[in-house]
């Protein structure tokens, strides 16, 4: 099965071939960025999350205020 790991803050994405690998990559991305990271399966369902999703919304709100 294919899993996609994504960090909204850094826009980094990595494709993994197992849930175990995706979990490891997700944890590492979270530790590197210090921000919210999630994993989706091939159907687009979020299966793993690390971090605080509210930090993503705060970033988006601040960005839209600057526009």
C-alpha cells in the first residue's frame, strides 16, 4: 500500500511503501520542522498525525492578513 507523508509548513512530501515506513518518516519530519505533519493512505484518508493542527491554521490566518 502507498502512503503519503506531508508537512504543510515546509511543503515537504514523501511517498512511502508501508505504514511502518510512513510512521518513521512522519515522526522525523515532525521533529525536524517542529510542526504538524500527517500521513494519508492511497484513498486520501488521514491515518497518522503528529503535532498541533491549530498551528497550521494560525499560519494560514497570518498569511491571509498580509495579503
